[in-house]
């Protein structure tokens, strides 16, 4: 199975086909594609990010950069894969309670 990172959200996107799928018998579809925009720029985007491109005009590199900026702002708030979300105290004076000790046997 081959993957490529989306130029906007940086998610590893599955690319169907190829020798890897031949041996694993994976029959999943591709989850993105490379777009050549009207200004000559090329970007590999997942289908979710493609849907976020403007539909009222031909998309350009500026539109992709706008999506990257929006996604970058959201990534600051979002934990990385495999990490648990941690609530931060509202102010610096707030105390953090420790979980109760587990009973010992």
C-alpha cells in the first residue's frame, strides 16, 4: 500500500494499486489525488481537503495556502495521533488534582 501526505492537512492518504496491493489483496480505493491548478501549481490533496476548495472559481495555489493556514491554526489545538487530549487549566493559579491512588493488593 502506498501513501502520500496531503498538502493541506498532512494526513497520510492511501493510494490504491501497485505491487503492495497485489500481495496484500487490499481492495480499498484511493483517498486523494494530485491536482494541477489553473496557475500551474500542483498539490496532492485528500478528498476532504479538495471539498474545502472554493467551488465558485478555479482554485489556485493561494486557495491551497489559505487552507494550509486554516488547518495549521486548528492543528495547534488538536493533539497528535495517539496522544490523549489534555485539558489545560483556565488560568495559571488553578491547581491540578492528582488522580486517587489505585488500591494495592
